[in-house]
C-alpha cells in the first residue's frame, strides 16, 4: 500500500515505522525542515516539506495512487482542512485525528467518515483494562469497506432486531444492556437505552447517521 502521513508527531512516526517494516510505501508531509532532517536518518521513507493543507503540496504525492491519507498534525483545524482537501483530490481513504471531541459532529456533517479521537480511545482502553477485558481494537479487524455503527435505542427501537429495517448488507452483531455484553440475532428484542452495534458498509453510514444521530442528541437533551 501507499500511505501518506501529514505531520511527523510520535503517533505518525511509530505507525510509519511499523508500516515501512511491513513493506509498505510511506510518505511523510511535514512543515518543519529540521524535523525532516532528523527523521530521515531513522525512517526509510519519502519526505515532503510543506503545508499539507495547501493543494499544490498535497498534489505532489499523486493522491489517486495513494491508499490512505492519515491527518495527524497537532492541529484539529489543520487536520480537518487537509482531510477535506484529500477527499476531494482522490485519496482512497482519509483518516482524521482530532483532540476536541466536540468537533466530531462537525466532521460527520462534512462527510469525514473515519475520525479518530485519541483521548477517547485511550480512555476506553484504560477502562477496559480496569475491568479485566481484552483490548483488541475492533477497528483493526475491519477490512475493505466494512464499518461499525453504534447508536442508543430509543422507545421506537424497543422492537425485534428483524423489525429495524436496516440497509442491505447491514447486521446487528451485539449490544450492551446495563453495561452487559450480549450477542444479537434477528429475534433479539431491544429495550430503550440499549447500545446497539451494527456491522455495515461505508456507503450506508450517512443513512444510519441521518436516522439515529439526531435522535441521540434529542434523547440526551
């Protein structure tokens, strides 16, 4: 695969190193020349100096020939702008990292489907460790266009799983009730406040968000 990183922070460097060792082609776009000079001695990859939020910089990596664009600078605003630009320029997949969880809704509204919030991921991981749970990240098991979507059931969803009328190629795989984990099948009957997890295709995410995310905001308000 051909993978582009914007920003050369610790997460980008560690991930890039592992991908390089696995035989993938990596390109790092970094604004600071000194940082590039230092990292070029330890990373066997290509570097491009400049602001990835500028079209003429991003165009130099041939976006349509790249499999991933990872936006990992220390600026949420820069990452969002670069992600939008990358999507419009033809990167196959764009992953956006943000620190401010309040910006997640904005990212969704802008059509940025793959958003990472490191603080939330760490919190969930530590919470699971405290409960003695295995910390395999489900997202690492997803390939191609498979995606997970989660929503909290309201009164209207207190029905059988088979009656929820999901998009094609979408399945409810499990749910949480009173902090307990349960596998689901077509005959499973949900209750209000169940946290339901759907396995679907990326093309259906907007339909699912339009259907349930506004309802979640209303229920929480």
